[in-house]
């Protein structure tokens, strides 16, 4: 198995060593007492109004179910992200904002950010918004999005960010589910030179029955194009800021009070409103940020995720700012104006850590190395990925081309539900294996079980991934549906959190996420992960991106169906198809025969870049109606094209 050592230059400056990781991890899980002591120490990283004396109360027994962290502690999250940095570092950049157009950027210091958050907090209080009220944020990637999150945190309101690319209908359903009192939006959003009518979408959403809960709408001036404003309900953000003062006393929050709700990306069904708290979540976001990214004082950290999904909460906003780290926010897309943009931004702002998704990496790789090589990326020292398993091909390219072989890659596995990263090769703790999340973080106890729930011990084993103990960043409930929460996560394997993901522990005890449990195929009695077949397929030079799903098969039970996007310049023909099939069979074994192959232009992806496999499964089975909720797709027109391609071939 290919293994990559950490480069000597990285190793020399790293915060930890393999021995140190092993020692801290061991201590953190050894006994209930040492585990609690570990989390008590972690809580010291944040500033409390009242220090917690009770650390952990976790019981997964369904008759007596409890998850509480730091339950008698009191704090304010915005104070942790802002006020506490003002004494030493008032003028340090908190946010470096890079606009959609390369000529546009803004640098906002901690002092400036503090001032704006306080002003908005006061304006919201004046509108009657306070502790426990829900506020929907429907914004582009502009600094005002982070300001709004922190302003909610300051006054104790619960934010729920809805990705700016979602439709009016998706927005309405989230407003109704959360019963929000206030919506903060912008006139328009801009991505890749294209404008999205955010305010108009809000108006449409607020026409839907059930959204009467919304009393006011605040509108950020982004493009300046005229939008209808309704006199009593709507207010301009900048007017509110100008007319408010910056003395905004922070609300005292209990550690278990909710900080935000966030609807999951919905790749497996109806989105769930995941609830995260103030004390536990912040402790976990901050400490994992430090550990996983080997953070130093002068780092410039760039996470490309949108604030509309959890990565944008934990690693654009809360983790970096609570730690006093400069965070880069990018409004645009990697291909605008050209595919050289990511590298240009790294050079322009001296980015030292880049954290992005495999889907973006594969898209850049498809365009060839020349774009990346337009930049020198000398400031980079560490790379990260999140969101799905990264295929070794893309890992190699990320490592060799983007990171020039010098930057380690942290492949971070986690979920909206987990609040922060649960597994990653902590930099300099272990040699990296492309495609493996490697090791649990401190205090995290993963286990692999078979379908009966029997824990599989030792190395070289595969099954379903569970977590047997709690951690402070874990979700507390599904908003308004605690029953669904218990059923989804705590019923399948009693006494443990069920992740819904499959995993393998290799011969050295390292973890590999094999994809969602639903995505494991059973071909003639053999279990094969879709991720494994996808990796094999894209290791062929003609295939840029693929999605594998199962399809009904008379003889095999399940057959393998491949949707394939070819690299630029490749031509679809019988010879190529045969070659692709031969390639996969050679890589995995003859069992991995591609029973159907569709060459497509695009795959149906959620806004966070994940393939919505349930649609592909239906199409593969010849079902073209009742495709379910497609509102969270990035581009719904992809589905029509797919239907045409599949129909033509079946
Ligand atoms: P929903 O739960 O609504 O269906 P979702 O699972 O896509 O949507 P997220 O919480 O954003 O919503 O994604 C978490 C999932 O992403 C994980 O359960 C896992 O399947 C996948 N994932 C995330 N990071 C990694 C990684 N580094 N390696 C492998 N898989 C990953
Ligand atoms: Mg999920």
C-alpha cells in the first residue's frame, strides 16, 4: 500500500509527534475519568462567564437518554470569537474576503468585526429578536453572513443558515420548520459572474402558507440592483448598522442552549434540522481546528466551504475566529474567471492552509495542471479535504501538484451531526495513506460492527461505523423531532451513535471510510463499496468523475451501474467503454463488471457537492417518475439530461 511520509520541513515545525498523538489519545479514552479530565481540559480553551463544574453526562440507553456537556457552564460564543482577541490583537485580520470578481477584496480586523456584530446585535434586539428566537440567514458568501451568525450568538438567537443557492421553496420549508422570526438576506448573490435573486426568493418564500412567523426581513446591499422593499417588513442592513451603537452586552447563555440549527444536505432524504449547542460545540470546533490544522499564530486559513453547510460553520466561522485565526471567505467559484483562481487567491492572500472538497479537486484536476501552475503557492504548508472519500488519484494530484509534494493532506471525516472532525491523520502523527481518514481524534471512540451489531475486533475488518462514546460537539436533537433523532442515530446499534457510514480498518489499524452504508453493493453475494469502484474507474486516464450505483440484476441480485464523465478531449465509443470495463475488472476483480454504463455531462449534486445517488439508483432501475425531493440539488436541470441519456440507452 502506498504511504506518504510527512516532509521533513513540515515535520520540523509541527505541533505534535507520533508519540505525542499516541499518548494524548490513549489518555483521552483510557477510562471514564481520564476521558472526562481530557474534556475538562479542552473546555479551558474557551472563556466562560461561569466555568462548568459538571463536564459530561452522556447516556445512550433509550430509556434514560441524555447528552449534556458542561451543563452548568455559562458563556457567550461571540465574546469567544471577538472580544477576547481585542486586547492583544485588535487589528489582526479576522476575515479576508475575496469577492467573486478578482478585483474585489476586503480585510476586516477583529476590532471592526466586533463593532459590526455589536451594531447588528443591537438592531436585532430593537426588532424584538432575543434569546431562543430563530433567525434564518439566506446570504451569499459575504462578510455580513459571518457578522449575522455572530450577532445572533451575541444576543442568544438561534441561527439557521440556508445556502444562498437554494430555491424559494427550499427556503420556505426551512423557515416553516424552524418558525423563524427574522430573515437576513441580500439584494442579490454573485457567483461566477451570475446573479441570484435572493431578495425576490425571500419574497416568494414568504408568500407560502406557514411562513407568517417571519416578522422582519433585513437586506444586505450587495449588487445594488433594485429590489422591491416592503415598507413595514423590510429594512436595509447598512441603515441598521449606521443607526445602531456598538455597545451590545452579550447574552449569558447556558452551555446547553442551542447555538444553531442546520439542515443536512439531504443526500439521503428529507433534510433534518440538526441542533448544536453553545458550550460543547464551541469547545469542539475550536479544539479540533487547532489539532487538525496544526494551527500557528500567523496562519491564514482558507476553507472553501459555503457558510450554508456545517464546514462553513465550524471551519470558516467558529473554529478559526474562536482561536483568533485569520479566515478567508471566498464569494465565487473555482473556475471564475478561469481555473487558475484558487491558486491566485492563495498567492494574493498568502494562504497557509487550504481546506476543500474532493469534488473541487477533481474538477481542477480535469482541467489539467497548467492552471494551477500559474501560481507559485509558496505560502501553503498544509492541505485538507472533506465531504466524501477522496479517490487516491485525486489525492496524488492534490499532493503533488497543488501542494508541490511538500504539504501534508488531512483527510477529515465528519458529519453535520458531529459538529466537528472525528477522524483525520493529524499532521505529523502518522504517514498518510491516500483515501484514508486514518485515526480518530482525541476522545473519539470508533468501532466497526457487522449488520447484527457485533463489534468486529482487530485489524483487516470492514462493516458499519459507530461511535461508542460521546464528544462535546455532537448534535443534541433534530429540531422539533426528537423521536426521529433517536430512531435515526441511536436505535440501529443500541448504546452507540450510528454514523450511517461504512468503514474498513486495515492491517495496521487505520480507518478508511467506504461510503454510506446504503451505498454498499451486494453483487452475487459479494459486498463492494461504490467508492472503491469509483476510485478504480477514475484511475483510468479517460474518466474524470464517476458515480456508481446498484441496479436490479436477474442473476447477480445487484448489478453495477456506472455514470461516467469523460475528461476533456475524450470521445465516447465502444472501444473506450470496453477498455473502462476491463480496467475496473483488472483493478478490483472480475466481480466488478460494469453492467451498465452511461456517459454523461454532469452528475446530480447537492449544494455541498455530494452526488445524490438515490436519483441515479432510480434512473438505473428504469424509474423516471417520483424522483423525490430534488430541491437541494445544485442544478436540477442535470436530472432532465440524465433522464434523456438513460432513456435513450435502456
Ligand atoms: P444527509 O445526511 O442529509 O443525507 P449528508 O450526509 O451528505 O446529507 P453531511 O453531514 O454534509 O450531509 O455529510 C456527511 C457525510 O459525508 C458523511 O456521513 C460521509 O458519508 C461523507 N464524508 C464526509 N467527509 C468524508 C471523508 N473525509 N471521507 C469519506 N466520507 C466523508
Ligand atoms: Mg448524513
